[in-house]
């Protein structure tokens, strides 16, 4: 019998501005291929004034979902039908999921990071230092707390942003956790010494991102010991100074590509109900970033 023909592909994508350098498509489409799914991931340049129409367009085209990146992660919320619980706590969405016609906002940035960390460590009652207080730091710190981390220090250049995050962590996030959370901020004015009893050291700033690849975070590397797990959110280049220096000191490391893959896996699971190969996704990114 002749095979049934189907030229209609399911659609997902990424809305951002600018978006041309976002590599997510190159990671997601090989994973769809491997799963035998005829799905497309479109990289779509959406200016802020067109965001509302873009979301309407996604509804009209029957998108299964879409990622949101800078500058849409907060703004998109008002065009959605609901939020997942951690996106609600963070007030930011990076992954929209079409659940029976309802567009629901999720945040997979922190979940992706934590899924990488959980492969090598149990987060319960651990202590972490996070550099940065922007979107990535917010997503990571909230998910770390929801996964059992009890002591979180936010080290940030600007005081206001860090204080806002500390209030969220000690307030509504603490209420959702079974453990007590102690979150505090450090104003980052000088070289930072990592306290000896720290379990995780995470760069969640944009320091080191291409093209500023020689930039280093202002931390005393001698205060980082080999029992600490060191992570960097920077995907391009993945081998940042922090990652290289931490490896030299004998630390286990998580680079920005792992986090990117981690959140991509969760996005595909949300959209398709299937678990993709993280190996294929990582290899696709390595072909690009080395
Ligand atoms: P934001 O703009 O929201 O936050 C940037 C943070 O970096 C702020 O805390 C800012 O401090 C700090 N920062 C920037 N430059 C400096 C500097 N020179 N000195 C000290 N602090 C500095 O960005 P996001 O949080 O959204 O993104 C941060 C990084 O995370 C980006 O590079 C992005 O590519 C990466 N990312 C990676 C993901 C992955 O999957 N690998 C996912 C999401 C993000 P201040 O508040 O003082 O301005």
C-alpha cells in the first residue's frame, strides 16, 4: 500500500531581537531528526513592537510552542494564557508550550542547569555562590532553591538587582521550599574570595561572552578548591577563563553548552512528549563552537 503522504510539519521556534546568532535551531533540529519527528524550529526575528502579533501568529499557525529570548522574556507574559509555577516565581518565560490550545509560559533556563548539576551532585542543603543577578541568575537561583539548595549568595555589581532577587528567594521561593533558605547578597566591588564551605560556584553574568572572550570574572581563583563544582553559563565560547582555570584546579565543571542542551532537552520534552538525545544536541553545538 502506498505510504500516506504528509507535507505539513509541526512548528516551534525562537522569538528574539536580535536573534541571528542564536544557535538553538542547530541543536534542536538534529534532535527532531533523530526522534523521527518532521518538526521545524524557526529562528524568528521579532521586534518588541511586533511581539503581540507574533504570539497571535504562533496561535494562528498552530505552533506547538516557542522559545523567547532577549528582550521578550518578561514582556511575553501578558500575551499568554498562563504560567508554570517556577516561571511565575521568576516572572520570566523562555519557553512557551501549547497545551491543548492554551499557551503556557515556562522557564527552562534554571531547570536545564539544575538537570546538569543533578547528574553529578545531590543539591540538598548545599551552598552556592552565584555571580550575577540578571535573568540567568534569577532562573538558576530559583531552581537551585526549589531543588533543595539551602544557602545562596548572590554576588552582583549593581545592588538593586541583587536585592530584588534576594527578596524573591527569601520570600515567595522560601515559602515553596521544604527546606529553609538563607539568601544573601554581596556587592561586587573587589576581587571576591569564595568561602571555603561553598559547594557550587556559578558565573551567571555575561562576562566572557563573545566577542569579549578575554574578560574574566573578578574572583580569587586560589579560594576555589577541587571539591567545588564550578559552572559558567557562557555558551560562546564554552571554554571560558573560569572553566579552564577551575579545571586546572581540579574542579568538576559545567560549561554553558551543557546548560543550553539541558534547557533544550526540557523544551523538546514539553513540546513533543519525547526525550531527545542530549549527546546529539551537544555534538551539534560543538561542531559550531568547538
Ligand atoms: P542580564 O543582562 O539579565 O544580566 C547580566 C548580568 O551580568 C547582570 O547581573 C550584570 O550585572 C552582570 N554583568 C554584566 N557585565 C558585567 C561586568 N562587566 N561586571 C560585573 N557584572 C556584569 O543577562 P542574562 O542573565 O539574561 O544572561 C547572562 C548570560 O547568561 C548571557 O551571557 C547569556 O548568554 C547566558 N545564558 C546562557 C544560557 C545557557 O543556556 N547557556 C541561558 C540563558 C542565558 P548588573 O546587574 O550589575 O548589570
